[in-house]
C-alpha cells in the first residue's frame, strides 16, 4: 500500500505499475499530481471514456483522469 501523503511512495507506485496502468486505460501518459494535501496518479487519456467507474484507487492512491488527446512530436 502506498502512502498518498509521501511523494516518494507515490513515485515508487508509479514506477512499479506504470506499464499496467497505461495498458489498462489505453493512456497516452501517466503523471503525479496533487488533490488537496494528497498526491494522486494522473492518467492522460486520448479521448473521453464513459466506461471508467470513478473513483479509482490503486494501492491507496487516488487516480484522476484527464483527456489530453494524443501527444505528437514535431
């Protein structure tokens, strides 16, 4: 279980579960943000999804979703 008050704990969770989370949500990226005093995982999505039932919590850390579209390089 990760501690959402400890950035290092959330970084470790992100490192361990990144590939799984990216695959599960067909995400374009994964980051760390804040919600109040707690750190959260932020999943960047290419399009709005209606099949995700929120709230989502992974190992005690809340997951937020942001629609960003596809990332491209120039």
